[in-house]
C-alpha cells in the first residue's frame, strides 16, 4: 500500500530495459487492474543526453537510456513510476548489478519527488512471480487478491500471444501492437532469403531502434533473413545451451548465447551478429563463449560494440562488408556442393577417370 493509501490510477513505464521483453505482460496486468499505463517517448538523442547528465560516463548505454526515460516520464508529470528490481530469473541465474540495482541507481541520481513502484523478483531468494505482482498491486493501493490473480492471467495471455506471433516470424513491433490490442495472428511469416543471420543481443539494445541504429531493418534491407531471441522458444534455447555444454549463468543469457547456440546447432544461419554495449562485462563473456563455438562450426561472427557516440556510417560499412563476405562464402559453398553432385552423378567409370586426371 502506498503511504497515503490511495489507489493509483496511472503508472509510468520507462521504455527501456525490461520494457522490451515484458511490456505485453505489463500492459495486460495493469490494464486488468484498471490502471492506465503511460509510456515514456521512444528513445531520442535528447533522452540519451538527459540520461548522460545523471550517471557516470563509464555507465553502459542502456542504463543511461533508462535514466533518460525516467526523466522523460517526470517531465510528462507522471508521479508513479514502475522500476522493478529483477535480481535473478532462476536459481543463481542473475542479472548484472546495474539491472539488479535499478531502483537504487534512480533513487541516488534523480533528486525529484516521485513514487517508485519497485517490486523485487529474485528466484534465488525464493521471491517469485506471484510475490512480485502482489507487491506491485499492493503498492498501487490494490489488495483484492481475486482481481490481482485475474490481472496476472490477463498479463500472461497478452505475453503468450506476443511470443506466439514472434516465434511464427511476425516482426517485433507488429507482434507487440497486436498483442496489446488482443489480436493473435496465427500466420507463419518465415521468409526465405539468400543469407540468414542470428543476432545475439539484449532486447533493450536490439529492439530500441535508436540504440541499435535500426540494425534489424538495415540487415533486412540487405536482403538478409534475421533471427532474434524472440523467434526461439525459451525451452529450445535452453536445450541448445545444454547441447553445447554451456551453463546459463546470466538472466539475459538466452537472448545472447541461447539464440546463437540454437541456430548454430540447427545449421540455419550463415553468420552471427553480436550487438553489445560498450563496457558490458556479461556481454563480452557471452560473446567470447559463442565465438569459440561459431569458429568450430565455421560460421563468421561480427561483433558490434555500441555507445552513445556510435556513428551510423561506420556501422553500415561494417554490416555491408560482413554481408558481402557471407554472400561470397555462400556462393562458394553452393558451387562446391554443385560440383560434388555432378561428380557423384557420373557413371562409375567416368568418375575414376576424373579422379585420375
Ligand atoms: S548487462 Fe551489460 S548492457 Fe545490460 S545493463 Fe548490465 S552492464 Fe549494461
């Protein structure tokens, strides 16, 4: 319950960090409770600049962006802001210290009066999903357990629809808009393209078009089929990690090593693009891990490191060079397979002659 026991009617959600993977759930849950959701604006240069003002320069870009989004909500006059502390998503499967300590970071850097809704999710400490949402609803002044249970179910419904669509190949924004409007498109959108890549990246880096400099659209414009973690089920990612004998240690691991491992094993990709924030420790460990498996499978990996100063021109040049190399490699492979097939289709006698020559 909030200090003044009031029922909160409007909640601000920063369009950053957990928003990118969990928003369908958040939307379904808060709406079912009768609480209006107000999102911060899409990331802009101004939002990044504002975030930059408050935190140390060596802080990673996604955290600076998160701070900028909180400032944006305060500028909109929102007084109740959802800033969860997601500590661990499984036993000893942890988030990095910055995500775990998000409420503390905000409390320490933003010196403005507002009410932070800051539930904790910590599977290691047995603070699970139900506790998390009960705490959230109670902080909004809502204590009706039946209503909260229904809201959790609505959240799941919205989230499951979203995932069903993304796993069927429907794009992130379309799936998100459909899910929050109660639509679940059943059609399969798996397109065939000359080359395919898997992107390993946190959702908050990849699906924020400003942070990722529109990476997905840029690759698609080059006629490349793109796979992301949202196209793979959680269980398939876990199975792939097990098959490669890797242990899930980080909470966001499935968005990085999980997706890359899955597509490497399925032999469905020609390359991997790893997108990470400058100075991120967990990302460099995960990318190192996959680099080694990618090498074994003869699949090239391009590592793009981003911060607020990353320029679009250099980014495009590296992507084009990578796409070019993948295409050349694919053509050589296809030529080789074709010539092998021709040799194998010759009569036995001719085959011997060809070998002797
Ligand atoms: S995992 Fe890396 S990029 Fe994400 S918040 Fe932590 S340090 Fe930043």
